[in-house]
C-alpha cells in the first residue's frame, strides 16, 4: 500500500512537472532564462524527493527491493528524458536569443532609417516652404515688372515723338549746313587760286635763294680751305717756336747745385736717408723743387740710375685726392705708367703713395713707410 501510494505521489508530481514544463514552454518566448532556471530547480527537487523516498521505502520494506529497483530505473529513464528535453530547450533558448539579437539590430537599423527619413522629410518641407515663398516673391516681382513695362512703353512713345521732332529740326539744320558748305566751297576755290599764285611767287623766290646759297657754299668751301692752310702754317710756326725755346733754354741753362744731377733742362737730387712720403716732399719743396714726375721712358731710365739697385724710392705719384685716381704732384693726370705686375692693388686699403722699385717699375705703398726719395726742379 505504501509503495502504491508513493508511486501515485511520484506520478502526480511528474504530471505536475510536465504540466508546469508545458506551461513554461508557452512562456519561454517571453522569458527564456527564467524558464530554464525554474525547470532546473524543479528537476533537482523531484530527483531529491525520489531518492529520499526510495531510501525510506527501502529501509522499511526490504522485501520490495526488486520493485523499488524497477521504479528507480524507471525514474532514471525519465531523468534522462528530462535531461534531453532540457538540452533541447537550452538550444531553443540560444536560437531565440540570437534571433532576438538580430531582431533588435534590425529594429535599430529601421529606427535609424526612420529618423533619417523624418529628417529628410523636414528638410523637404523647409525647401517647399522656401520655394513657396520664392514663388510668391516672383509673382510680386512679375506684377511689378508688368507695371514697369507699361510705364516704359508710355515713355518710349513719348521719346519717339520727341525724336521725330528733333529729326525734323536736324533736317532743317542739315539743309542750312549744306547751303553753307556750298558757299564755303566757292570761297575755298577763290582762296585756292590766290594761294596758287602765292605759291608760284614763293617758288621763284626759293629758286633765287638756292642759287644764292650755292654761291655762299662755294665761298665757304674756299674760306675753309684757306683756314686749313693757315692752321697748317700756324702749327709749323708753333713747332719752330718750341724748338727755338728749347735751344734758348739749353743756352741759358745754369749748372745744378752740388749733389744734384742734370738731365736735359732739369736738376735731380737723390736722397741718402729715408723718411715718409709727406716729409720727403716737404724737403723737396724747401729746395724749390718737388718729388720727381716720370712721364717718359728716357726720364725713367735716368732716374733709375740715380738710386741703388733694390732700394725703394718715393716719386711724386699719389691717389690721396680720389681712391684709384692717380695724379702727379703738379695736378696733371698720369698718362704713361710703369706699374709693376699686379699693381696698384691698394693692399689693406691704405696705399695711397707711389714708389719706384727694381728696374724703374712702380708700386703703391703706404705713405707712412720710410723710403729714400728723388727731387726734381
């Protein structure tokens, strides 16, 4: 009796579990996770109750062990069947979860598209309102232009009438000008005849003046020829004069002072000591002379023989007045030069005085250097 009551109780519990599972299977689409948790809990409770019942029954009815064993195996099979149903339900739950995720994504995409369409709709409505306003404005402008066109047509008619009147006036003026033109042409013909006569008279005068000019040209050529002859005679006389002056100077030349050397009509002094360019010139000036000016090869050769070979000597050459413009001490420009190769170079920017070096060649040097010098008078 107790075994039958236990079997009935277990059967009722199983039926309740199955009904509960059926009910929950209908609700799992709404809450799959909660359904699975409840099923697991109930399954554990049933198995625990079955084990307790078997244990109690086994201890109180040992002779019914075989029946109990059969019931236990039956329960094991139901357990396995429930386990299989649970796995199937869990697979369905996973599929439903994936499906729910996909549906959610589709819903979000549709929501975004709906929002985009609503935005486009609002933009189109705004554009439509703007176009509507522009249409109304264009309609107003069209009405205004129609009014302006009517006014312009009236103005054009008025201007056309005024132009017609001005045309008539201009035609009258043209006729008057035509008459004046004819009168002017008549007057011009008379003036042309007068000018033609004056032209003929001027042509005659021009011919006479050209004849006079040719005669004057011949006289001028004759006078220029005479002038050239006179110029030639003058130059010959000038050369003769210079030769006579040289002869007179040679005849009247006095001998140079002691220590001075004579060359042609000049005297030259070569110093034996050294000093600056300015002091050497001062010395020459005190002697009624100045630093030597070398303007010919003969003079250069003579001056070169006055100094010892290899000794630098001041000469009357400087560019103090203008850098790079070399002048003699008497103010005359330097036309004939005997510069050493690469000179003058104004080395250091302070070489403004000229000196004679080997073979009578020139070099620019600083005026504060001390050299020997040569005076000329």
